C-alpha cells in the first residue's frame, strides 16, 4: 500500500490506477473514499462563514468523494486541476464557453463528435462566435486559418467514426505562436494511451461515461487543465453551476481501478478482430489507426502508447438496407450509440455533417465497439452477419 495516497516514482500504470486519488489513512484506513452526499455544509461560526475559510462550503464546490476522483485524474493527466461534469458533452461545452466570447473565432476539426458540432453550430453561433471547421490532416498548415480573433483550436484524435489522426504537436506549435488556447477530446485514448497535456494541449477532455466507467451505467465528464488555463476554467465552471453527485464520482473512481486491465483486453481483442476483418471480402476498409494499413498509422505510432477498442469498417458495397441487415443479424453486438463498456456494440454511422473533410466510401460505415467477450465468439458473430448482409 502506498501510504501517501499519491504514488510517486516510476510505477506502472496499473499500480498508479490501484493507488491514485484516495489516501486510505485520511479515512480511518478504509480502502475506498466515503461517498459524501451533500448540498448544505455547516460553518462552525459566523466569521468562518463570512470568510469562507474552510475546505468545503457547499455541495456544488466538491466533497471528499469528488476530490478523490479529481486527484486521481490529475495524477494520470499531469494536470493543474480537474473539473467533473455530468456528461462527456458537458466536458466539451464548459471549456468552450469559458474561453470564447462574442466576436471570437474558433477552429474545430471537421471530424468531431457530432453533438460537439451541434453545440458549435447552434449555441456558439448564437452567442456571436465565428465557427470554422478544418480538415483533420491539416497539421502545421492550420496557420493559414488563424485570424486576429482566433481564440481556441479544438482537436479530437482519432476523429469520430472515421479515425483520422491529427498531428497534435504541429497544431500546438502554431497555437502557441499565436497565444491560442488548445483543447483536445481525448476520450478514445484516455490518459493511459495519450497524455494530451504532455503534447502541449492546454485542456484535456474525457467522457468518463466511456472507459473510466466501463460498465455503461454512468454519465460523466472530466476536464483537466494546465496551470495557465486553470483559474479561468474553474471560475467559469463555478458560474455555470455545473457539478456531479458523489455517487457517480465514486463509480468512476471505482472503474479507474481496473481501466488499465480492461483497456488492454479491449485493445488486443479489437486488433485481432480488425485484422480478421481486413481479410473478409465483404469489407472494403478497416478504419483502425493501429493497423499498418491505416494511412495515419505512422502518426499514431509516434504519439500514442496504445489503442482502445473502437474502430469502424467500410462495407465493400451496399447501402442502408445492407447495413441494417448486418446490424439486425448480430447476436452479441448490441445496437447502441455509446462505447467503452464491457459489452460489444455496433452502429451505422452518419457522416453527412462533414464539410471540409467529407469523403466517399465504397459502402456503409459501421462503427464497432469491441467489448470484453471472448474474441472468437465476436468473430463468429461478425462472420455470420457479413455473410447474411453481403453474400458472396
């Protein structure tokens, strides 16, 4: 047991996950932190109340439970501070609202999570913010899109559904030259496989709903920041009244303990299945950056320490009818929009929202989340589904 609650030194990731965040000796030796449910917090006297001179003042500003999770994420991210919000989408919207105002210009990668685009195209534009999308492979050429009023560059790598890898160091170099805030939705890789702040990002965003939870039963988001952006981010978060309950925070902290083991299983199973899919005549392409066949594999290999369990396939022919036939025939893959849980999922993805990164595919694009089931069972399920959808 690491008695400080904050492991230091050259420990492996699973050791870090087992010990980060909570110091049992602060809570009478109990291994897990207490679940403190709170709204009202009492002050010992009027002077303390007036000065706010105590650690906890109101439930929206944190509890020992939420603090334990924030400390754990800070240790994993190397961040100055972490904020907890009720969903992955909230983890996107809060920092954008914190650093943008009317008259500003924001650059967002065109392959972002669709709800992020919906927020940008509705709320941000309504607030008088100029929204512009850039292609995922722009790299250092993003300098040509910088305006005097550009305040934020928003990245997501790999790209949502089509898994393009961005040249994050090149983008960060341009942003720093122009004093622009950079943000990254890093949900796919988690801080285990890519630490965004180590690459110069100012803010790292995660949907805790996915791999940190791991069990498809909690909606959650985390926002981690460097020292430069922390104060403004925290002030905006407080002003927006965003907070989470301690029960959900406890579930995420509990999920973190096994996330390294789960991610390794997701990764290995997904790669085995992806390589098998590459050999199937019904599949035109497998969109998985850890495959040598992926056009961005070299970038992925340079920057990432691993790959999670989510990727897409492009069917060799057909349209919506064939995609639906495949999905409806699957026995082990559930039809659902999320991912990161223990169960495998499949969805026919919509790509009609792309503007500067639109591309044509041979057939429908199907996104797969590879869960914790036995790999051969999943292969057998996909094999019968592909045969039914596109008989040879």
